[in-house]
């Protein structure tokens, strides 16, 4: 068995950019920076340009081709002018680019094979004075650039490759993983990649790190890393408990059995309809899917709404006795992109259809449901319960009668099949995301073997569902 250092040495050779790759990126970034300065010179206001992000700090994984340039305007410049001048510079530098939107618009495009974001921001005095979320990014860059030496930078690349490989990297709200900034802070705080995984394997959330020792508030998150440039902010706020646990699991695996495998993202092939039916035959459960048009919003708006809607539908199914074994929200789009944790929503969804998918232990229920009242000894409440049913002439209601020490009735069940419920108005009465709710009204409901017809569009998330792993 290979030892850990041998494994990490081979991974470094693969994921740490070679000098030629670094020089090529440096040259392209320098050209873009000069073009940006020339565009700024045509404006009636002063501004400067700074390169930020992992490619500015030498902490990008080989093959990543992202260049982020921030144009800093005076902090007193009003929002309308910031947008006007920022977009003017962006379109001048990236004439074939397109506009995207965070808290204000910016220009995204390509240049010599690199993906380029040209983002306007305010040149505020401190990160605590920010006008919008993107204003803090130059502070992040300055903080890390002053503290990361070459060895730590290479360890950051290892950490990012590891997190990408295990599916826990990305601060977008679909992934809810580790942002680049969070990853770099953790490597810096703990002194390298190996110390980070050695520490993580024994974490008992909540875990807190405060690099500058100046926390000004209490955070309620499984992992807290107080932003050293803004003590009111937890850099790990987006990170889900599941992704933190995933990181701990693979940290333990790596240390116990060193392997390059966790550093290599798994390319999932879609399940076909026959594969789905094979899983259904083995599991002997009843799958149900609610399928609808995905709202035309970016991932960072879509996925929180899908999760909220899934929670509501699962709660409704369980309350009606259909016993959900497991459930998952799905779209027919490719994975979203990490937005770097700087407030930019540049992760277009691309989804056309969405599905709320659940596997049920029970798909049909009896025509009656038991409803227990309070113990007879609890006089006031017991009498109220008894009287509310005593004069009920509904032939489908049995009782009230006494079972043990309490009143009980058996009354007609509203829905006896999962299809009845999911097609009813009641299924839409649960807490759905606002934009999902509009599309949910025109939903299709698939139950049983019919869900296999989802495979051509949802084959990858169906594989994730039926072949789960940490």
C-alpha cells in the first residue's frame, strides 16, 4: 500500500499547474488588465483594476481557466453610475461577452480560451464598509496573498482537488460545499493539507476557527470560520452539514488508506430506463415523481426553492401515511458552477424540467384512518372531542369509542393512494418555493414503473439516487 506522501506527491504532479501553464495565464491576465486600464481611461471617473481569485494567488487546480478582474470605483459613486461605468468597461474589454447579475450586473466572456469575469465594485476602506457582497473580494485576495507561501499555495491546490474529487467543492446553493476562500483559509489556519485532514477527521461540530481572534457575534452553523476581513461573517455559512460530514468521511479514508481516487471526480453515466426498473424490482418500493417546468432562474435561486418544495411534499406524504424512505430534488441540467463565494450568481441553471422524486414504503392506505382523542380522564378536552363526533351521522365514521383509556374514532381517509394525493390541490398546499409554486400547478405525476420514463432526461440524478455513497 502506498504511503500518504507518495500519493500526495503524484497528485501534486497532476493538479499543481506547471510553470508554462502559470506563465500563459499570467500573460493573458496581464493583457486583459492592460485592456481594462485603457477602457477605464475613457471614463469620466477614476478607477483601478485588480486581479483576484485563485488564479491571482496561484492556488488554482491545473486545467482551471478562470480569470477574475475587479474594477474598483470610488466608494461614493452611486449604484446607477457604478453599473453604467462597470458595464461600459466590461463590454469594451470583452466585446463578445454577456451580462450576468449579482447584486449588480457585470460582464462575463472568454479571451484566448479563458473564462473571464469583469466585475465592478466599490473601493471601500474595509470589508466592514462594503456596499455589496462583491466589494469584500479584494480584501480576501489581499489577506491570503500576504500569507500564503509557495508550499501552502500548493497545499491549497491539493485541498481543492480533494474537495472537487469528493463532490464537496463549490459555494453555489446547489452544491452547498466549500468555497475557494474557505478552503484557503482552512489550509492557512491549520498549516497545510495534511494537518487539515488530520484535524477534520476528529471534528465534532460545531467547529469554530477565528483566524484573527476578533469574532463579534455567535454563529449557528456546523463549521464556523470567521472572516478575517469581516468579523460579522461566517465564511462557511453556505456549507451544509452533509458536505462537512462528507469531508470528514473522506479525510478518514485518505489517512487510513492513502489513494489517489478521492482526488479524481467520478464521471457518472446516466441510468437507462431498464436500469431504473431493475432497481425498482430489487427494492420493492413504490417510487413517485412530481415533474414540472423548472423556473427560469439561476441555480442559486432555483435549488433553495426545490429543496423547500421537496421538504413540503415529503412532509405531506408522511402526514398521510405514505412513509417516505428517501427523497431527492432533481433537474435535467448539468451541474452548476462554483461562484467563488464572492456574491456573484454566475451559475446559470440551464434546467428545463425539475422533479421531486420520492421512494415510498407504503403506496396505498386503508379507507379509514384512526384518530385518537385525549384520555377520558382529561375531562374538558375529552368531552370536547367526544361531543364533536357523537352527533356525526357520517356512515364512514366509526365511533367515538373507548380504546384503553381514551376516546378514538376511525374516519374516512382523504387519500388512499399516493397518486390521488399528489394530483390533488392538497399537494400544492404545502410550503413550496414561490416560483416553483407557479410551475407546480401544471405538474405531471408518475408512480411506480412509470418513473423509468424519466431516465433519458434525469439519468444522472437517478444514478445518484439509486447508487448512493458518502
